């Protein structure tokens, strides 16, 4: 007999198990969230996972995000763990993850091939300055910090990500030749990013931004609050997940003609493959 998950690949089926646990905890703690990036796109275009995608992205307003990081671990089953940049693991991203320690993905897009546990990404949604000039200055400081962070851990950056603009490809080439990243400390840059992102509380801001998303350098994940609104439930596989109310404005900002799939060669953005594992019971 067919199951609701039969059309999914192994990676997606394992991630769906993690997602169910994460949303359970979010509901228990009454923490609001919004689907982000490819997860929101998948809900609208495919009714669930994008067929070639290998993760789930959720955005959480800053105060609720910080509360979740304090309380989530005590509510997770044994096989799931929280990862943050200031824990004792090798998690080097600013945003947090809930990972399933039983399963791994091989990441092959960076200079250093590495294994990472199956994950659900959790992104903070932060405020931005209301004034135009102060907002542009804040953007510049965030971008400089982001650049120094990426240079500091360049061996882990996905240099094979499709669709990178020319300026990023030039920076990557220079970084590969000069090894300039040795002059920057990863933890210090992430601490600076943390301070900058928390400087403007969402409740006092006209805008919400997910600065640590895949295309954050473009600020195409910065929206007036009404784009998110109070959130709307959308079908995602056999679940319902909350996403921005104005999904069309959200997805057009990130993807343009979002109903047209990318070229086949551009579909594995993470340059990843599943490491063979046992079936989820």
C-alpha cells in the first residue's frame, strides 16, 4: 500500500521526521514561525518539498528565536539535537539547526568535503533601521561582516553554488589564491554579526530581514512586516506549515518567475548527497 511519503527520496523522508518534531515543539511553546526560501517555494509550486531539495528552512522572529534556543533541547527526542555557532560542535553557521544525529549528508561543494547531519534550519527574523540612510549603513556593516566571516572559514563555503554573480566569483578566486581568510577569526565575526542583527528589535522596525539566508547579500529577504502578516497555513506534504501571508511578493523577491523550475544543472544548490543509512522506523 502506498504511503504519503512514497514519492519522497530518502533524505526528504528523514527530514520530514525532523520537521514534525520541530513543529511540535514550536506549537507547544507557542512560538510563531514562517517557511523560508525553498521551503516556501516548495509549498506553493509543489505542495511540499521541491523534488531536488534536501533541507527545510523556518524563520522565527528574534525574541521567539532566542527563547526557542533556550528551551528546545529539553523537548527533543534523543536522536535530535540543537546546533548553534557557539556550541561545542563544528557547526559554523550563524543560524541554528535541529539535526538528526542518525543520518548524514555528504557536502561536496566546498574545498573541504565534509559530512553534516540531516537538518532543519532555523533563521532569526530581525529588524532593520526605519530611516533610509541608517538602513543603508546597517546593510553595509552586515555585508562586510558576512564577507569576513566567509573568508574566515573559506574551506567550508559552497563555492560550487549555481547562479553566483560575477563579483562573488571574483572574490572566491582571490580568496583561493591569497588565503586572506587566515586574518579573520570565525567566532569573532559571528559574534559581531549577532550584535548587529540584534541592534534593531523587530517590534520597533518597519522591516523584517532574514540576513543569514542563501541570498542574504542581496537583501531580497528583507520585507515590510505586512508581507509576513500573521502568517497563513499552507499544505506541505501531509502537513500544514505557516508561511508569509503575501507569498507572491515574498517569492517574487527571492526567485522572480518562481513557478518556472531552474535548469537541471542548477538544481543541487548544496552539492550534496545522502550517505547510505538504515531506514527510518
